[in-house]
C-alpha cells in the first residue's frame, strides 16, 4: 500500500505555514502546522514526519501548543519533544491519553500513521510568546479537548479543526455538531483578523 505524500511551505503575514498532504486511491487529506513568534501550533501527522522534520528544524521555535489530541495534530509531538527538546502545551483533559499508545481506527492509521506517546504540560488560559500574549479559548465539539489560540497583538486566530461544512462527509463518533456551532459562536465574540485553519490553511 503506497501513500503519495507531499509538503509545501508558504508565509502569510509573518506566519510560516507547513502543509503536508497524504493521498491514497483518489482520497487526498492534508494538515497544516504553523510557526509564528517562536510558537509551533500543532505538529502534523506521524505519516508525514519525514516531510515535517525539516520544517521544524529550519524555524526558530521556543514552544509547541496543541489544538487537540487527534493524531493528525500530534503525530510528530514525540519528535519535537525528544529530538528538538521543545516543551509542549495542551488542554489537560487528554494529557494522560497522549502519554500512552493511542487507540484509533485503522483508516486513520493508514492516512496519519501510528502516533508515538508523548509528554505535554497543561496550557492554562493564556500563554506568552516573544512579543505577544495569547488567549487560549476552549472550543469543544470536534474533540473534547479542542482549543483555539488568539494572538492579542496581531489578531491572528488559530482554530485547529473548528469548522462546520455545509455538507458533512464524515462525523467522528465523539463529535457534536451543536457543540461545534456553540464554539464557533464563542470565537466570534473575540476581536480577530486572520483565521488559520489546520486543514484549509
């Protein structure tokens, strides 16, 4: 079984964006990581670790924040923690889960690989980067631990998988569309400019 993989990088308003893509039998999935002001937001999928490694090594990163525990967002977390010695912060709800070998369906392992266990710390309600204070916004629905991050200085909002399509293709067992809608309403109460989505870019 051969997966076709690709990686592209671009910069938008000082945000370095790394986009990894996995394709198999006509199905193409992608995931983004972002670096801004010394912060890496999400770590991509284990199946794309080779593609993402140079992106992580090239950029000057102080810390890692995770939007949620799913394997396409935490797949390279073990690498950045062990090899690059970077601290990782995320919602405390799934900290213990991430320390263990994960259990998720075969089709997700096919595309995203088998995530290695990793260690992270609780993130709190705000965090600081080199030149900014960030709001940590609880936005459950897609995942119980889902967070969004707002850079107060730039107005850049990083929303992970906080979106609701007009036509639903796949719904995970743990997902709640009404809860996602409430989380979308919640972020709309904040003052933001650019929105960065981990799948749409």
